[in-house]
C-alpha cells in the first residue's frame, strides 16, 4: 500500500518538473533519484528549518512544505499523509479552475 503513496508523490513531482523551466526541472529530477538521497535528506531538513524561521529575511514559509515533500521521499510514514494532502490540494485547485471557467 505504501508503494501507491510513493507513486502518487512521484506523479506530483513529475507534474511539478513539467511546469518548471529546464534548469530547475533537471535539478529536481536529479534530486529525486535514489542516488541523491544523501543530498536530498539534508536539503529537506534545511528547508524545513528555513520554513520554521520564515519570519527572518530571505527565508519563507514556502520552504516548509517543500522540505516535507522532499523528506517524504525517504520516510515511508510521511508518504501517506503527503500523498493525501497533495491529492486534496489538486482536487481543490481543479474545482477552483472549473468554477472560474463557469463564470
């Protein structure tokens, strides 16, 4: 069952990569490789801490979810809630777009 959630997270990452410019998309693709685990985990921790201290200049709240998303790649207990949250966000986003088109 956890493989389903990992695949769901991968699907969301693939959609993100498709929307990014080429250089950041290549970096995200490299970061998601299994061989990049030793870079991904410390980067995820740094992003989480940066998000916690978002009141400081340069750091922002955007760093927290990105760090959790990267961390979920390697921590199976985080995969289910992360995949569910991403699915919920996607559904709400699509509903909002449909409502805009209906106007």
